[in-house]
């Protein structure tokens, strides 16, 4: 695997050769017009994840919502660990947003897969469109009914890049909403609780659970 140094941490840069991998489950379902169910797990895209596998693996996603012929997905695991930004800023100007819609998008999805990922204006983001994003506080509360449902485990790559984990193997992961009253951002703690009034170190890489809207 190839890594680079970023803000003092390792970041994966091994691009997937999408011409040498088979279509994932979701693309097959999309091609046949198969409906998805809320809570269903589907595979879509590929990313390096395991210590014992030097090849990219299928990414698992949870179906969170449906709107007409589009589905909202979030990764089952924290796929990587990335800093939010070198200093305080909002999601729209953050390094993490650029990374998700640049490095991650190009590494994880083929051109065909990217064509199924919608560009959306996030309601709290102002101008600009995203294909890959983080959940907001409201979305994290709406789509996960309990703290336990929000608990997330990191992949080996995420762990090696600094996500950390508790005794249960859970890590905390970024949200895109700013925290209340202080110059900080929100996140989901190891126990699944939403932290929106705490100071975090932006440069400290933590778990990333990408979210996407895909079209049939």
C-alpha cells in the first residue's frame, strides 16, 4: 500500500484500478431496477480496508433513506481517518470536504459508479454541491434511533491512520455541523453519543463515514 504524510499522519493514496474489479452489488441492483430497503446493507465501490488484504475491498453501506428513485447511504465502517481542517472552519471550506469529493471519490468509485452518485446542495452548506459528504447533527439523530445505532468500528486502514478505538473496538467519527457556541465542529463519540459542545483538535485525524445519495 502507498501512504503519504499529511499533517503528521499517514493517509492512503493507493488508487483502485476500477477496470480490474467487478461491479459491486449496488450497481447490479441499479441495472436491474431493484428497490432497496431502509436498513439494508449493500456494497458499492472499493477501498483498501484490511491488514491482511493488499487489494481494495467492497465498501459496505447502510441504506438510510429513500427519496423517489434516490437512496441515501452511509458507510457501515469508518473507512479512513482524516483531519477536518488545519484550523477552525466550517464544512464548506474544510479540507475534509475537498478530500471526500476529490481523493476519496476518485479512489473509491469507477466513472460509472460516480455517475450514479448525485450532486446535492446540502441544506446547511450554502452555495456549492457535494457528491460525498458527512451527516449533519440532525441527520445523525434522524437516521439513527439510539446511541448504540450510531456506534461505529474503524477499518484497519482507518485505525492505522489515527482513528483510535475504545475497548469495544468503536471509534468516534466526524459530523459536518458546527458545534454550539464555540469554534469547533460536532462528532459522534465512541459510545454513539453526539458531541456538539466540545472543543476538538481539527488537525487530529478521526473516523470518516462518507455518505452519498445514489440514483436508480
